[in-house]
């Protein structure tokens, strides 16, 4: 596998762009091939079997682009498909849940950790599973925040309405005296300042997107796969609505997204070659 | 077909319960078999081909319950699948778009009609198509309101946050001097008082759920299919999350939902027998 090969990053839609952004910031030499499954979003309410099927198709597609590593930039797909998919390919596959959980367990001082995410992620209990593996003594308090994704997608990142909604959601968690909060949905880093200003200095926010990029950097170094040349053009693919995706991507990425292509993702067979 | 046979009602999830509720109110003798496709919700972002496939599977399922008529209580499925599906079965199939559009065209005095709905419904332009068929002189102003569905699903129906979001969305429409507004998403009747109090008496709200139940009543009478006996137990089926569905249904229906069953909807072949 060549060091100059790109990194494959995929998500159920646009949220994973916050992970792509962190990779661009922390390891700027790496070229990204991004796939957003915008036709089949959201993943949160779908079964494990379906998510594995979808993830296999996407991995198959990314392999046609000769990626040297894959980042599953989606909490649900990380929870349901990482284990299966990573055993089926020979390149490293990294999810967002494990790096975030690891740092949260290391960060907490009073052992009380809050997790916010979509209903799917919170109900799956995936963060609890990883956190209790790392430190069996921590107490984990999950809170689904279903309004955050549409608020972010409206672009109301610091809007008084978003502040009010965030206050409502955070109230429940502050009652538990948490000192660490995991932003367990890839959209949430875009409103982390709003969330942080409500919780104050007492609570440390953990951004899995940041931790995932750091883990990727370590894995590439360990395997001698770091790119030594400047990154090429990042490329963006979606299963629906390429123009809408491009517009949103350009509001959050540090590079200009010139082109986004539609892919018929279902044509990529559900098997790993 | 027996008059005592039930009415099949389906939606992508829980929104269609507002249509079921209107049927229970207006034609209380009818028994309802409801199917909510909660595993594959939302329909708004999916392709026409996919929605037709899903709708065919659901119609096939409803036919196993010997329904005498079917109501597509979902704007997207009404837009994409009604025409195809109604040609494939011998019983009446009624959608929510046409009855709502018809009444809006009859209601407006200044010819300026607003439509609110999900992004899928607004972008499909389906209301514009029906409205201009009924009255080519009307002007139609669409506004996607993506926060309304999650606000309703949080149960924040009259919450100050919902009022503030509604004000923001309505501002754009009042600029166009509309005198009629179609609630083009089955969740919206649950916040019609909030919307109505912002727009004031000058704007008439059209509730397609109400108009659809009225159309169903007329069709049953025309075909001599009205039930002459009291309704039996209404039955509720979903493709995922039966317990959560039951809880929500009990907050909005005039009857008690005792049992909700999970159905493997994909096992119903994509063909109409």
C-alpha cells in the first residue's frame, strides 16, 4: 500500500465532515475520499444487519479508490459495523466511538460522564460498553438530543433558539453532576461553543472527531503509511443531493469543495473482495 | 368486499396518526389497520423508485388484513406512489395531497397559498402541481420547516421554543401576503394552534388530514362501502420500535392503543397480487 494513497472517510450524511475537517487540520498531508450516504440517512433508527450491509457497500466503493485506511465517521456505523468490516479488509479501519470513549474515561475526575447523541446512539449503549471496558467504575449518563441535528442543518449554530434547546437538554445532565461530556454525534462539534458556554468550565467536552483524527495519525505512523507529500485534491461522493452537500461542506471545511459526485452505492455488492 | 372490512392507513412513521385520528372522528364506525414504516422513516429524502417499492410492500401487507380501502397518510408517498399503487389494486386508494390542495384552491381569496412541509415534500413541488391543475391562477409559496417534526416528536407542542421556531419559519410566508396555508406534513396538525396564533385570523389553515378523512367518507358512501356497525378494535403495526410508537399514539388518539406489533415489512414482495 502506497503512502500517497488517500484516506477513505464515510458517514450516513454530512456529519462526518467534522471528522474530515479534523483530519485536514491534524494531518494536512493526507488526501481524503469522503462518502456521505445522503440517500439512506439517518442510520440511527436502522437495524445492525442493515448498517453492516450499507457499510460493506461503502467500503467496497472506497476500495475502488485505493484508500490506505478507512475512517467510519458515523457513531451508528462505528457501533454496529466496525468489528465486522475491519475483519474483512486488510487496511486499518477506525471508528469514532472508541477514541472518544477512551479519552472521556481518561479525562473524568469524578467518574461521572455524560453522552449526548442521536436516539439511535444513546439507545445502543455503545459508549457505555466501551467506557466500562476502559474503566469499570465510571457512571455514564446518556441523553438523546434529537433537535441538535436539524438545528445544525438549518445553520442556526449560535442562534438563541439553539441556546434555549441546548439549555433544556443540558439541564438533565447537570443534575447528575457530570464533569465530562462526550459529543456523541458528528454534527455536535459544530455547536460545541454553545454547549460549552452552558455547561461552563467545570465540564470538559470530548470531541470524538478530534480524538479520531489523532488515532488515525498514530495508526498511520505505526504502520509507516503517513503521506510525505502535500495532500492532493480531496474528493467528495454522496448517494443523493450532491449540490446541497457541496454547499454545506463549503460552510464548514477549511478547503474549497469544487465538485461532489453522486454514486449509485447499491451497485457495490455486499461482499468484501 | 364487505362493508365491515377495515380501512388500511399507512405512513412513513407516526405522522399519519393525525389522519387516523380524523378518520376516527369523522367516520367513527370504521375500523383502522394502521402501518407505520418506522424502520425506514423518513421517506422525504428517498427516491421515487424506493418509495414505490416500499408502498407496494405495505399495500401487500394491508391486503393480508382484507382492507376495503387504503389511505396513504404520508405526503411523500402520496406524491410518489399513489398513481402507481392505485392502478395495481382494485380497492380505492386515497392520498393526502390531492384533498388538501383541492380545499386550499377553493379557500384562497387573493390566490396566494403557502405550503409548509418537509424538505422532500416542498422540493417535489407536488402541491404546486395539484394546485395549478385546480386553479392555474394561484401563486404557491413553499417553505420547508425541518425542525417541526423533531419538535412535535419531543412533545413540545406549545413550548416557547416551538413558538419561536414557528415565528421564524412563518415570517418568510407572511412577507408574501398569503391568505391560505396548507399544513403539508402529517405532523403539523399537532402544532396548528401554535402556527395559527402566529399567522392570525387573516390566514386560513388547511389541514389535509381533515380533508382526507372527508374524501374517504365520500368515497365509501359512493361505493356503498360504509360500515353500518360500530368499529372493531383498531390495530397498529410498525416496522420497528412498537413500544415507542404505542406511547406516542396514546398521546394523540381518541382511543387507547393496547397493542402494537412489529412487522417484517421487507418480507412482503414488491408486487401486487
